[in-house]
């Protein structure tokens, strides 16, 4: 079991050092800092630091049995600054708030309420999706790019598309979205 977990974690670390790190972390931070006229530095991504950390055994980097990420860094902070910072060292990481999360939750709720319960199960591609929202957006993509060859105006907006898939009028969508 430990070997499988170690292989899995190794794969996760390798994957996270690529595209997700760039697209989900570095690029947004760079854009926000540059918009404010600041140049951000990411000290833990210095080549020498990355090379050093990649030589450490995974058990020093993460402790899934304890639910602790950045294990070595947290141990170092505790040994350096002591128990007064234990709350800081052990607390969960907080992400920056994003307005999109609120809108995504609202859209999820709309899809869940408006689309039939069996929408995903009955769809020919339903097995590839875990939510009504994901499948609806895939259908929306197909409608625009496959059926209308990229002419989005012919499809209308996503709320109109949702309304049509749910068999309701657009006014119902507007009323549900205004909650």
C-alpha cells in the first residue's frame, strides 16, 4: 500500500509542477501583480530549491496519514519559531476569494433545479460527466462549434440554452437566476 501511495504522490508532484502550477497559480498571480504595477517573485520555485526538494523522500514533503502538506516546511517553521506559531503552521491554506465561485454555484443550482433528474444518465455522453452543469456546457459547446460552426449568435446565450434543454421559457431562467 505504501509503495502505491508513494507512486501516486510522485505522479501528483510531477503533474503539479507543470501545467496546473502555471495556469492555476503563477499566471493569475502574475496578472494581478502586474495590474497593480508589482513584480512578484516565487522563491520556492528557484531552480536550485526545486532541484533540492525533488531529491527529498516524499515522506518529508507530505504526510497523508496526518493530513499535512508541506510537512518539511512546517516542521522547519516550528523548529525555528516555536510553539507561538503552531496555529499558523497547522491551519489550512486559504485561497484568494473569487467572484466566479459564487456565479458557478448559482449556475450549478440552476442546472440542478431546471434540468431533469435523469439528464446525465440519459445522455449519450453522460457517462463522461459528473454533473448536469458539465454536460450542459459540453452540449452548449457542441451546439456552437459543431452545429453552428462557431457562430455563437445563432445559439443564443447559455441561459437560453439551459432553458431550452429544460423545456422552459427564457423568462423562467431569468427569474431563477435573480435569486
